[in-house]
C-alpha cells in the first residue's frame, strides 16, 4: 500500500516529471492495480491519459476496467492487441468475447491458452467445458471436463479439478446417465471430501433420487 500511495502521488504530480519518469510511474502503478485486481484502482487509472511509452499497460488497464464495469465489447477491443502477450489478458479477452456473444472466438482464445502449461491453462480448459455445457453441447463439455483432470499435473489443476468433477456429474445427470453420475460423485467424495463442489454434487444426486 505504501508503494501504491507513493505512485499515486507521483502520478498526481506527473506534470513535474520527465516523460521517462511518467512512463515508469504509470507502468508500476498499472502493475500494482492488475496484480491486486483492484477494480477501483483500475477504473481510476483507466480514466487517466496514458504515456506514449506505456501502450500495453494502457490497453490492459482499460480492458480490465471495462470488463469489471460490464462493458465487454470495449474490454475485448482494448485487450485484443495484448491477449497474445500474457495469460491473464488472454483469459479476460476470452471472457469478454463470450459475454459479448462471440462464443467461437472465445473458445479459440481459450483453446490456445489451454494448450500451454500451468494453472491458467487448466482454468481455460475448464472454462471451455462450462461454455459447451451451457450451450447444451454435452459431448464436448464432457471431453473438456475430463481434459482438466487428465492433461495437467496436480499442481496445475488443483484449483479447478473439483469444479471439473462437478461438471462431469452435471453432464451425466443431464444426459440421463444417473449411474455414471453417481460413480463420478463417489469419486469426488473420495478425492475432495471437504470441497464445496462435492457438496453440490451430492445435492444434485440426491435431487435426482439416485
């Protein structure tokens, strides 16, 4: 917070700074807001004129601020040019496209991200599955839910594996496969007995009368 306060003061007095100093202050200020996901801070900085040497940071800030404000078309427009440069931009760019109704483009961006490594890749795979499920494409949804579990190391999918397993239960129930859904839920209960997703899966199975 002390660094953020210092940078905010420096930015407020930017008329007294050289262009290089303005650029450095803007970049560091932007990095802090993005890393902390400070919605108010991003909105503040998005409304400020950005230095010529901080183009990417300006697109990121304006894109993330627009996304959190619900202006998904503007978010997609700002993030398009930086989506290929970092995972967080690609993820929010894809979400902006999906929220704007451009599902094919969103799935393409998510598929690119899912083909990399790390937690962001596993999360992108999960998001693809959820989009397919929401559209009624149960076949592809099931494939991608299983991909979350099978294609990544435990350290990569630990945060999203319970959600993927819940998705499998939901697909099987919706597909009229209660025995498979029951088996998937029991597997969840063994692996993630305390996860909120396991409780949700148990409730789904209970409501189906299985």
